[in-house]
C-alpha cells in the first residue's frame, strides 16, 4: 500500500486497516525526505501490539501491490520461508 503522506497517525491507521493477525508482521518503508517521527511511530505501533519491521530509504518507487496480494505473500514468507 502506498501512502502519499507519511504522518504517524495515517501510517498506524493504514496498518490497522490491513488487519494483521497473530504471527503477521508488517513491512513499513518510508522515504528519507518525508519520514514521520520514527520514535513516535514505533511507540504507537507497539501500543497497538502490531509486529513490524522496516527501513528508511533515500528513494522509494511506487509498487503496484494490491493490499490482499501483498499481505498473502508476506504470510507465505513468514510461514513457509521466502524460498518458494
């Protein structure tokens, strides 16, 4: 999912909207020039008990993943390994 703005509350709301379940982790990639307050983002995701990982990049390309397709791929990677 691509978000135009990297506001902390928008990111948390979008992640919650994905409905990650037990055993799911959410990948969060933010651009260096438009990044949210990282400490605040980590705090809010932890408060919501959302498992996540990610990084800050100098440039991001808008990918054409669908929300469901990306989430299913992440579940396969987490459950079966990404070698498939």
